[in-house]
C-alpha cells in the first residue's frame, strides 16, 4: 500500500527465517541495505547491526533498523510486522 509516497506493508516471517539465508542471495549485499521503521504485531525478531550490536523486538514494539543489519526470527511463532519505511525496497536486487 502506498500512502503519501511511502510504500508500507504487513509481512509475516516464519520460524527459521534468517535474512542472510533467505534474502542475501537476492540482494547480493553483505547485510540489508534498506532502513526499516515499523511495529511488531506478533512474534519476535532479533536484529544484528554490522557493528555487532543486537536488539530484540516483540509484540507491541516499534522498531528502527538502520541500513547494515541482519535479522532472524526467535522462537516457534511467526513474526508479523508492519514495515512503514522499507517495504518498497525489501528483497530486491542491489
């Protein structure tokens, strides 16, 4: 959905999803080069920045993932989120 020139969307990431295994081959970059701002509806996601710092997000958390990160799902529940700033560029070749 595009609102005011911003493409946003709802995504569901299944348990076992890992950015560097599932998206890196498509993007052909060492880490995700798209910034994401959004809100977690369900499940948990860990984000590791290129500098090694990590954050974990869960239901009710707003997030900002700057350029230069990896991410994966924690636990047995799908992670459902709303991506407000990065959805339009997600999983596209660099």
